[in-house]
């Protein structure tokens, strides 16, 4: 009798462990997929930049240094993106990616600020279209980042609740990192608006 | 109040209303059966005259079959009418979009307004986690409105009026599209089909009562000819009076049922709109844009009405009230704009917003404020 009871308890334990393991795998794949969505949009942004420079060059030939800064920032962001998609959730890779992307955002912002001085460029159909595409891509990145953070939070919560947390270390599920705002000086500056 | 509180309340009220609708349908079915029973009982001798029965037992079995079969006949026919309506309505999203005279927008469209629409739909698809629907524009509609249709992710459609493309700025359009994504996410397309199917079943009873009262509405001919039918039916064959009585009773049940079903459908729809508004804010995290879109509609001359007559069947999937109704406070599919603005963004100042709202250069400036 006690033997049967023991077998039943053992089976229940194994069943529970399997469900914990599978639940964690599911959540881990979800946040990885959410990262893939960010990755798609970052690539889209990177692909739009050469077009932007081609269009802008014709109007603002004297801003060579700015164009070069944008190109360099873009190349660094492409590299950081490749490193991060190899191991999404890794703290260092995430940090590097966020920094590279915000640096790219900064140089793009400078480019757009300079373009204010070129009325023909501002009213160019091509440029307006590119601005819409870049703006939309920024939005998509923001929404995809929100979704990624939600998925990471769901995964981390499942990982940390009791009693599941007793086994997450054994199974080798490591904590994932949120994509938060960077600590860079640029982004901590209050936004200035001038007319 | 946060958007999650609003969502929870809208969901709770929706569940209660759906329960109410189901209870109403059950009550109607029971009442119909009760109305039919005396009619069947008293009409039995007329039928029995034409049937040869050998024994008392056979007679009893036949009576029972007549009553049970007759009583179940009407609910079954009403059910059939409902199913026919489901079959009719559940054509995919693309069919619906084409029927309402919309034009598909492709991903690499040149028109800047449509390009922006496509981008906004893609953004909201990411924010809501709902697969991307195909995007359509109703060129002939000046009202500021949008709707979604389709029962599965593969063929859902997002249809926007030309008026909305012209009148709204980017953020406001995003809020409207976010609202529509909530209808997709919360299964409102399916709910709409079910409610319309229930109504079709109830309306069938109303139609049937007319047939009972006067079965010869299809008869062609002169007045004398029709008078002949009338005399024959009500004077020479007394069974006509039985039919008339049952018809009047059925008509009563049908009319009362239809009234309450419409009432429940409208209040359920209004709850889904609150849910969709709250979800739109969840997706965009920008309550100002939603309140702004509503204020823009309020200030515009064109409003949210849709001219196409097919809009009535889809009215509760739109962003704003698409069809005019009697007794707004009872039968409107959408809450008033004021109500929605104050819930989305308490203390919102429409006048101040409209004075300083951002207008992008691609907006069509010919659209004027009323």
C-alpha cells in the first residue's frame, strides 16, 4: 500500500517538475521571439539610413562630418545588434546594443536639426517619406521593446516564484535583463525644444 | 482611473450582459412553446379527423407527437434562421471589406496618407501582439471612422474612411487604430456575429407571426380576389381564427423579445467600446491622443456616420457611431463622445487641445472645422 502511495507521489513530483521546466522553456522562447521582433525593426532602421544620407547629401553638401558620424554610429549599431541577437537577455550585450542605438539616435537627431536650415530639403517628397518611415520605425522599436520587457518580466517572475525557484538553478535558466533606458549623459539630459 | 481598471469593469459588465441575453433567449423559447401548446391542443381534433387511428394507445401517441413536435418546431425553425444568419455573416474579412466598397492598400503605396496609415497599423500590430490585418480605405466616406472584420487572424481587415485619413493627425490615427485592434484582440467580431444571429432568430418569430395572421400575403390579384381569400379563411374555415390568435401571441412574444434583445445588444456594444478605448490607451500609452481624436471628431462637421447601408450589420465594430438610431440613450452602439473623452483622459480641455494640436504637412488642409 505504502509502496503504491510512494509511486503516486513520485509520479506527481516528476509531472510537476516537467511542467515547471516546460513552462520556463515556453517563456524563454517567448522573450527570445520578442527580441527577434526588436531586431527586425532595428535592421529596418539601419537599412533606411543609407537612403536618408543619399537624399540629404544632395541638399546639404557641407555637412560631411555629420554624415560620417551617422554612418559610423550606424555601423557600430549593426555590430552591437548582431552580438545581442546571438544572446538576447544577456546584460552586457543588451547594454551595448542600447548604447549603440541611442548614439545612432543622437547623430540622427543632429542631422535632422541641421536639415532645418535647408528649406528645399525639408519639403522634398523623398525626405518627407523617409522621415515618416524613420518615425514609424522608432515607434515600432519602442512598442517591440515594451513587448520584450513584458515577456522578460513574465519569464523572470516565473523563474523567481516559490517553489519553482528551487529548481530553476538546477535546470540552468538564467535571469534575463530588461531593455531599459541607458545611463548615457545624452539621454539623461532634459529635452530642449526651441523654435 | 487606470486603463486596467476600466478594462476589468468593461469585461465584467460584458459577461453579465451576455448572460442576460442568453437568459432572454431561453425565456423567449419557453414562452413560444407555452403559446403554441393550447393552439396545438385545440387544433388536434381538426387534424385527427383526417387520420385513421386503430386504438386508444395509437391515438394518445399521435396526440403526444403532434403536441411535442409542434411545440419544438418553432424554436427549431428560429434556430435554423439564426444558423443561416451565421453562415451569411461569417464570410471572411476580405469579402466584408469588398462589400462595403473599400479599396486595399498595399505595403509600398505611394500616397503619403495611406503610407502613414499602413505604418500606423503595423506599429499597433506590434504593440497589441495581434497579427497584421490587411489595410483598406473607404474612399467614398467622409465621416471619421474605422472598423475591423474577420473571424481569424489570417483574413482580418482594418478598414479606415478617407475622412479619418484626412482629418486626424498621426497620434490621433494611432489611437483610432489601437481601438480597432482591441476589437480584434477581444473577439468582438465573433461576438457581433453571435448577437446578430440571436436577433435573426427573434426576428424570424416576428415574420412567422405575420404568416400566421395572414398566410396569403403572397397572393396576387384584385381586391375582390383577396376578399375571397379573406372570407374563405376566417368565415368558412374557423381554423383561421386559431391561426390569428396564435399569430398575435407570437407577435407579442417576438416584439417584446426583439426590444430587449436590441437593448442588451446596444449596451453590450457600449461596454465593448469602453474596453476598446481603454485597450487603445494600453497599446499607445497616450490617452491624450485618444481624447484628441474624439475631440477632433466632435469639432468636425462630418462626424462618424457611414453612408454605405451595409454599415448597420457592422455598427459595433466601428470606432464611432456609424448609423443613426432612435432613442440614442437606449439603442446607440457607442457611448457619447463626451463620455468617452472624460473616461480616456479626465479633465481634458477640448478647446485648448484643438487650438494647439500638431498638424503634419501631409494632412489635407482642405478639410475645415465646422
